[in-house]
C-alpha cells in the first residue's frame, strides 16, 4: 500500500484527497517507480478543474516526477533497479509509487539534483519545442514571452537569450519583472499597467516581435496577434485565463499574414526519438549551467491543495515542487 493524491470529481483544490492506493507489480514493458518529488504544472489545474477531460475517476493527477526504479516488468532491458529517472506528460505523478512504461523514462545524471529533475522535464521540454520546433528562434529575433517569471517562462527566457534572441517578458509585478530580467529578459512589460502591443511596438521600433509564446490564452490572444511583425507566429500553448474563443482566420491577413498554432508537449514527446532529442538538449543546458531551473516553492505532496491555490493565485515564481 502507498499514498497518492486522487480526485473523485472535478472542482477546486478541495477535491484533492491524500489517500492509500494499491500499486502492484509492473507489467510487460513497465517499471515500478519509487518517486522522490514531482513537479506542479498548470496542466494539473486544468485536469482538476475539468478544463481538460479526465478519462475515469478516481484519478491520480500530476504529469512529471523523478524517482528510483525499484521493480522491472517483463522485457525491460533499458533500465535497472536503482536507476534514477524522470519523465514528463504521464498522468499519475502525484503518488509515492507508481507503474509507468519504461520507454517514457529518461535517466538523470547525478549532477542534477532531485528537485531540479522534478521541475525541469515538462516545463523544460515545453521550452525546448517552442524554441527549437514551433518557431526556431534565431540570433537577433525579438520575441514575446508571457508569464516570464513563471516556471516555463524563466526557462524560455534563459534559453532564448542563449540562442541570441531579444526577449520581451510580460509579467504581473515589479518583483516579477526583476526576476525575469535576471533570467534573460532584455525588457519587461507590466501587463496590468501597460498596453502590451503598444509597448512591444515601442521596444521593436514599430516592427513587432517574430513570435509570441502565449501561455495565458483567452485574455491575451488579441494582444499577442497585435504584437507580431508581418509573417509572425503566435504559439498559444496554455489556457491560464481560459480557452481562446473561436476566431475567423481571415483576421490574420490584414494583421500581416500571420501564423497561429496551438502546440502541445504531448505531440513533441510522442515518440522515443522526439523525447530523447528534447531531453538530451535540455539536460545538456541544465548540466552546463546555461539554463537554471529555479525551484522557488516546495510543498509536501500531502499539501497539494495548498500548492494549487498558490499557483492559481499567481503568487508563485519559477517552479514549484511537491516533495514525497
């Protein structure tokens, strides 16, 4: 018997329950993982609230973690018991122990500590696909990053600066602006006080940005479009303010023959090849110190509801880890 956070219905943080579950033995191609820490992400909130559908209840939430392999299923020869591994985009991470397919796991070097490993996979691989695949950032590109002091945002800003971009970060407070500037942002915009497109035009000599990486969704969609240069790309990859309303694609033409995409990490780690490619690049920039994973809040997994409240109130910065 082990413990996990489960939900029996969607709703607010109060639906999260800390209770006993049975894990059992790994099946063919699986391992049993004794987890050490897991990451907190907005996708967890989307599942808990019902914005993203849950297949069946009760459900264990959570999409990334780090742990130790403690049992192998039939046919698993890529891992050994005792291996330290991490993973993204596999629902069920809010647990002390779990079963998981071996081909979804990435070995973590000793130089990367548990909290970093727990926080970096989903958010870091999101930054990877946005910067290297959705719109491959080039030296000199002006880019707009929303929630620049958040978990994905801080990684995006550092990595984009490493690639030579001029990073404009959108933040909610002066404190968050300072954090963003210390992590790759050349300029910041206080979205509560400033008009985003006007400020972007001012900072780019009237041209606009090459790409807007927008994790906010509904509330910022129009501002993102109006911040782009001709042929610019809007990557709307999150729904912190709700889903984007349906829109007429014809509006993209007069705004500059713009491109809009709604990517998801699930596609970018769907094959082992894609997962390894992204993970190898991420591990390299974290190992060499080019990108730092800032774990600015920790909560015990049993206190998951409190962590969700903190995330939704926008009182957090950087990454949050749930310790086990």
